């Protein structure tokens, strides 16, 4: 017995037109296994269709339970049928190709639905339809209706959720407001209002959209920038920029473009034709402080300048200026809005090429550390101070290495509203400058500019809050660690106070740096007194008499020649007391830099002599002592320089009745921070001759 198992469905020979010739044979091929012979036999069944059966192209085979053919029947052809479709799934807007027969060759003659949702027919023939998955379609069968007949797909079309849109490109590359731009990509949402477009920061009107293409008009009041397409699933941003020329500039005249990222690598741009432009684009957020640093500047004709204009994201002008070999920095005003900004270069007869880099302006540290700055020829720097109203800082510029040697650096600080706050200059290896108290909270930009044309410059910038030094408290050891740095000491002072500043233990490196300059400032940063303290401790004290106001005073110390080193500092109240005629007053100036103010009553016309005796000074014996008598109004009446162990000051007849003051101060011209012990004797009411004689005899005992 032979059993037959059919594993292939008979095929129909069809001409490319989709119709079978009446003379074409239909062939069915079956594989049979003969169990008796133990071998496979291939049997071909050939059915020749005659003209009388030309309309019949469907054969039905009937099998038994084990796969034997038990009946063959030729059926009349269906008037319309769906053989297949591709792809098997997709989101709304996806193009689907349906193959079959009985379709209308006219697109309008076919009705197609996806599980009941009507689809648009894009192209049609009798055997193939191309349709678009409609918005709102759901997974289910595809139905095609033509000539009053309807066919249903054997399987479901799966409607998938749309993916995140992508942008493949756009055309044209640029244009003015109103120009139609076409964007190609994937996963655009054709539903009304479901896909939005922005150019730079401006919303655009979408004219048409499919899953892979959309058209929009360039909006008014927008500048160059990237295109953003947004759907319910996400957003896509174009890789390139759509160029919108500023007013008065033709798109064709912009011959070079570059895009910069903040703190990224430099980009080159060249304009090699007269009356043409280059455009530099960069993104920024509202409130950003950015600068363009330019290099490798080549200009033809040599020595000329090129104009630049900065445009906001709405293509309106923000700032303008000129560039030259000695001016190669563009400090952009603080950005008013978020978006893409443009810098237009050129427009003249010159040709130019350059490298451009965009940098974020950095905050000057306020913790005693510094910000390092390096610049090429023609470049300047803008840094930022994050100020708080009422606070006071010192600006320290140090480690200056500038070519040519000897070039200084000017600084100009502006307030948040743009008005001037403070100007100054740093020279040598560095300078520390006390700033006034800040009057406003906010960012204070600092522009740092070499005072002459330079080939290169490098320096450090920092802010000093100051270290408190207590009056009559412990000494403070100040260290200067890096070349060109300075130090700041603060103290609280009360109007009318009399203080003495002493400095000792000065050790500088290199030793050729002979001194440290010091400046004492009033709370408003106005200078009160200044001096120099030498390495041998000469002139190392300052008399801070009768402080003018109550507040926070500052002392700025700057080693000469940018030296590093250390020193020790004291701040002391003046010793006070009252002199009594004929009674010796034992005076001790126990702290370096300390002075004495001793009061005594005086009557107009009286002759008075003051003797200072038993003087001892440390660490150097024989230190000079200044003895000065001030009138009741504070003005000087007489003074004497006492050297050795004793000396006498004979006063002229007292001009008025009142309280006079004897000032005793170790001389700053000597070892000014010495300590001293002495006895002061006031002898009043005697004749001038007898006073001199008696004080002389006492001094020789």
C-alpha cells in the first residue's frame, strides 16, 4: 500500500500583469513515501487549464486524517483577495504595501481600513496598493473594498506605538523669515497638532507632516540655530544649524560658519572674499557670562581690523565692536535669554582667518586660593566676583609672567548694574589691592587687561577675606607662600582709638627682597597710613592715632620683588596714664609697636620740662625714642628725639590752659618694633633756667 503526504500547496503560474493565461498549466507537486519499497518517489501532477476554465484560478485539495488527498476541486476565483502585506507592524503614518488581486487601478476606487480606521491610499494597481496607517488605528485585520467586493487579510496588522522622532536632514540650508523648510526623519506624528517644530527658540507653524517628513515656515524674529521636532514620545534636534541671515545681510553672503561649545575646542573660520561674512554660533542660558578668545589671527591687508556684531536668539543686535591683532577677545554681555546666539564677522574689503574658542567666565575664589589665567597675544580676561552687599575683599593678582617683561595688568571691576566699582593696576610679580565694601549683592565682572601689547601673559587671581588680628591680643604669624602674593589683616577699630602696629621677624626669599610694604586702610578702603618694614626690622611700626571712624580696618602687606616669606604682627592700644608734677611715671611699652599717651594739666604761660630717663630697649639697645607734647586741640607743641638712656624736652610757655598729652613712641626710623622701659618725669612751674639745670643734674646722677 502506498500512502501520500502532501507537503506543498499547488502553485499557479501567473504572468507579471497579475493574470493567468488560459493556456498556462497549474502544477501540483507531492512527495510520496512507499513503505513497501522503502524509498521516496516524486510524482508530479499536471493539470492543464483549458480556455473554458480560464476564470478559475483556485484549486481546493481535501485530505484525510493522515494526509492523503481524497478530493481535488477547482473553485471559481474570488473577485478580490489580499495575499499579503508588508511591513507586518508600524505606527500611524507608516507606509504599508498590500498585495493581492481584484484591486482598482485608481486610488479613489479602493477603500482600505485598519481594524475599522480609514487609511489613505497613496498608489494603486490591480495587484498592489500602498497605503498609510491612519491616526487612531489599532491592531487588527486590514480590509480592502473595490468594485463592491471586500477582502480581509488573513493576519492582523500590529499597530505599534510611535518611537522617538529622529531628524535625518533638512533643506534648504538656510533662509529668511517665511521660507519653507523641509525636514526629513522618522517617527513624526501626522495627527493634527501632534508634532511641533522650533527653530532656535521660536515656534514654527507646521504646514504638512507625515511620519517621515514635515514642512514648516521660518518664523519671524528668530535667529540661526538648530531645528527641534517634538512629538508625544520625545524630541529630536538637528545636527546642523539652519542659517537665518540678520537684517541687511543676504544668505548667500554668509560664506563661512562655525559652532562653538562653551569651554570646548577652538574652531577655525575664514572669510576670503570682499564684502562677505562669517557666522559663529553658540548656545547659552540666560544669565551666562561668556567670552570668545581668538587666535591665529591673519588679516589682509595687515594691520587692519574687522567688525563684529553679536545677535540675540531673536536676531536683534546685542553688542558690536572690532577685532585686530591687539584686540582678540570678545566679552559677551551677560546673556539676557536662553538660546542660540550669533557673532557676525566681516562685511568689509579685508580677508581674515582666525581660530575662535568660547569660554565660560570663571568665579574668582574667595577662600584664599587662586584662579589661573593664561592668555595669548592680544587677549584679555574677564573673571567674576560673587559679591554680597556689605562684604569687603582684597583682590590679589600674583604670579605674573608677562612678555615683554615689566608689563603691568590693569583691572576694572563693575557692579551688577554695569557701573564702575573699582579700578587699579598690578605690577611686578603681583599686587594686592583692597576693595571697598560691596554695595550690591550679585556678580561683579572683573576685566583684566595688560597695559601694553603682549605676546603672552599668565597670572593668578584671588580674593582675600582677611585674617582678624585682635587688639592687645596674641601676635599673628603671616606667611606668603607664592611669588607675587600679598596678605591681608583685619581689625575692628573705634573712632578716637589710638593703636600701634608692630612687625617683627621678617624673613624673605630671595633675601635680595629687602622689605615688605604695608598699608593700613580705613573701612571705606581709603588709605590711613603706609610704610615699609625692612628685613633688619627698620621702620617696622605704625602709629594709628585717633582712628577717624568705627568699623573694620585692613592692613595689606606686600613683599618687595614678589618675594615669599613670613613675618609676625602685633596690634596694641597705646598705654595711657596721667603725669603728676614731680612724680616719676614708670612706663613700660611691652609689645612691639606699642606707644604711650600720658596726659597732664597745663596752665597758660607755664614753663614745663619733661625728662625721659632710664631708657632700655629690646632687642636692640639704644633704640631712639620720639617724645612729643600735643596741645589740648591735638596739634603738636614740641618734640624731641631721645637717644641713649635719657633725654629732656623743654616746652615753650604753654599757650592755653587745658589737658596736654605726652606721646612716647619708639622711632619708626630705628628698630621701630622695639619694646621699651623708661621713667618719665614732669616738672612744671619752675623758671626755664632752673628747670633745665635741675633736670640736667638728675640725668647725670
